[in-house]
């Protein structure tokens, strides 16, 4: 990406009123563990209703990038803005706008799926928590097992429940790290439909995936990370073949 793009992005963040305010903006996101950089100088901007697919080889910084966006780690350097406001100043106001799926389920083993969701609904001030929880569990084909403890669930059932948890608060920003892992074909189609619904409601969706075809199909924008740095960030190319060629040349 050329310097002109980043100049525009920085002017946008600094309040140039002639430019449209992005929904979520990152400037120079950097995370180091000792001397080792996990993320270095990543800049992005995402608008309402955008679907950003994030790609990269193992160790490219994808999970660290998502942790930075969701506030799970403290940055070494850089800044994150939500609707022009610094996320570090927003605190819980920002976190309540998020729906996050990571490699951890964040579910309580001794609770049922329904009990887990009702618990989280209380944390997010979700109206009619039981109704919302049951609605999502039914959408994800979990109605018959919603009262069983999650400790008895298969990998796919845990993932379905995690998806319901992440979407419980009807988030404005959905952040997902390999959410299709463990899902069968039917559940994958359910998740895709739910994510498309979120963008239709003007939520921004950020998806990390190793599946180039799926990520390309869903994306409006694509980000390729390499060794913690931005190797490519743009509207998705016109064809999947073109995108695959770009990714192969980078990765």
C-alpha cells in the first residue's frame, strides 16, 4: 500500500471533516513480546457494514491483531478508534459493542448453553435475555440440547454455542478467529447466514480464516498479514483467482 493511503487514513483519524468518519480505525498497531514483534505498525479502516477477511500464514500476527481489536491485549504502540473516539477512553462502552469468537469458548462447563447465554446477556444488558438466548440457540440448531451442561457437548456444539454467545448482544463489531472450525456443513451455512445478517444491519465483521475461498466470498475488504505487518489491505480483487495469486506471492 502506498503512502497516500495512510496519509488519508491519518488525516481521517485526526478529524479532517471533509472525510467520512470510518467505523473502526487502527493506526500503527504494534505488539511486542520482549524484543519479538507479534504485530508491527498495522493500519486499517473499516466502515459500517464492511466484512473484512484477514489472511496470513501461521505466525503472521492474525490472532494478535484480533486480540488488539477486541482489547484483550495491551498495545506496545499504536491507537484504535471507534467512530472517531479512542477505544482506550471508551472502556466498557466499546466492549459492549463487540461480539468475539476466539480459540477459547468462554463458556462455563457446569452451565447449560441457555444458562451461559442468560449469564452473558446480563453482562451486556440484553433486553429479554431468555428470549434472545433461545432464539439464537434455535437458529443454530441447539434447541434440543440447550438445557444440557456444555461439558457434555461435542466440539461442533461448543462452537455453535460460542457463536450464539458472540452474537447475543447484536454487536456492532463482530470479531471472529476461525469460527468455522468444528462446524459441519449445516452449521457453517447457519453461521454464514448470521454473519450476512449482521452486515445488513450495518455491523462490521472481521473474520480470520485459512479458507481462502470462503474468506474471499464473504469479504468486502481483505487484509493479508505477513510477519506481523500489513502486506496487503484493500477492497477485495475482482476475481478469486486474482486474490489467490496475490496471497500466494505474499505468503
